[in-house]
C-alpha cells in the first residue's frame, strides 16, 4: 500500500501460542486449561476456507467437542435401552445378581433403533442447514462467528436458554462438562467390554 513520510507498516498479527490467547465469551467452568498438544492453535484441518481466521481452528474444536459430547450422552443413555448392554454394564459394576425387568415393563429394546435413527437424522438435517447458511466456502468447517455459541443448532424445545433468569453460558458449560464425562464413560465401557476380556486385568486397569 502507499505509505507517506513517517508512516510505519502495520505490525503482522502475532501467532497464537495457546487457546488462551483467544477471547472466548462462552467459555467458563469448562475451561480446565488442558490442551497439552496445542491442537486448538495448530491449524491445517479446519482453516482451509478463504475466510478463515486464526480463531477458526479453535472454534471448530470447541464445536466438535460439544457435538461429540452430545453423541456420547446419547450413546450412554442408549445403553439402558438394550438388555444386552444393560447386562454388560451391570456385570462390569459387579451386580450380576440383579434381575433386569425393564424390557418387560417398558419395551425399550423395540424403541432403541428408531430413537437413535431419529436423533442422527435430526443432527444431519441441522448440520446441513448450518452449512447452507455459511459463506466461508468450506463444507468441512464451521464458520467462525464470535457471537454464535459453539454447537448451537437452534434446538431448544424447552426454552431453557430464553426468558427471564436464563443463563445460556452456564448451560453451555454444564453441557460441555457432562459431555466430557459421557465420552470418558462410554469409552471406558467399550474398552472394558471389547478390548480387555480378562476381568482381573480389567479390574486393575479401570
């Protein structure tokens, strides 16, 4: 650009060294200061779009964490809708003598697959609508919008985030933390059930 006498070139923006270098208005109790590999600032995955900014990668990791947490919470609840899964969970907890009568009373085995398919279908539709409204030119990435809550797909049938006294930031952080626990729980269950077959070894590891 044209420079006049005494002008100095604008300093280049400094590269973020940590996710803490970004200003995230939605992060609260879910901020545990844990990103040892600095994935949130490395780039190269989500920042391919022409309108990508340094915050794009961090924002997409936040988005991904929320959505993976939702799937994990759904998967954890789905365990209780299948008699074989409930039996495996009770066995892991050492409660082998408990009689499972849920199928006889609620018929949960019959509704597990339809509920999961409906959930996946809604998620796919919401993702499509989100991408359709974006202008970043990258279908693999969520466009960075500082005013948009990461993971917000416009689904709030109970109106928990609206009205007097609502705390959308607090609810978001509760969701993130609960999703993390669900991801750990489901991963531990699957690891113990399908990878570690010896119960003595499993009891020492988990």
